[in-house]
C-alpha cells in the first residue's frame, strides 16, 4: 500500500512539474544578428524582450512603427526582429540597412516551420516544453513578449498592432512569475 502511494506521488510530481523539468531558459540561448555575430540573450536578463516576425509583406510604415516603438522603450524592452529564411534577398538587404541605425536587434534569417532546421529561438518561442506556456505557430507579424525574468507571457497574433491597447498592456505590465 505504501509503495503504491509513493508511485502515485512520484507520478503527480512529474505530471505537474514536467514542464519546469524539461523547459529551457531563454537566457541559455544565443542568436546570430544580421551581421553573423553571436548574441547571448543572457545579456538582456532583467528587461523585457519583444520578438517580432517580419517579412516580405512588412510595409515600410510597419517597419517604421517598430523602429519608433523600439527607440521609445529601449530602456525597458529589447526588440528582436526575426525574418524567415525565404525572404527575398533584396528585401533582407534593405531591412538590414534600415534597422542598422535603430535599437532593434535584427537576427539572421530563421526557419519558422517546425522541422529539424528550425531555429532554437523559434523552437523556444513556439514549443510549450521549452517555454512552459504556449504551443503556437510563428507567422509573419507574430509578436512574442518575454518578461524580465525570462518567461514567455504573451503571444500576439499578426493582426494586433503595436498601438493596440492589448499589446501595450502586455508590454507595460509587470510579471514576476
């Protein structure tokens, strides 16, 4: 009887703590910027991270809004722009130049689709076993908000604009879990 009880307790510990046991901290990851330099995400511990997927369909106005947003909140939020590896090379070059003078960290192109080639950062953002919260599909315009403690706490669909009340609330709120 005692033995069965212990097995049940162990089962529930693994059931409820499983996500925490197998998850990975975002601060363990590094990314390559658009110039091929390795950037350790640990250096951003203590401030929010906003990952935004940009691409071929990103208008100049949307990119300008993102730059203005990043510049206005640079002491509280580090904006990381990601674009899929199938981005037109001429657009990639323009975006690299365009973002170079902003406070946005532009990553090298990444694979968004779930596969063996998917970027580790995209895997972390979209896989509940890594981020402990969400299973989602990254697509053009998706926004992922990571709090000061490295927890993914908000995933916003492409339709949500940077000036949207819901988005601003997610950025300005304090989360400590």
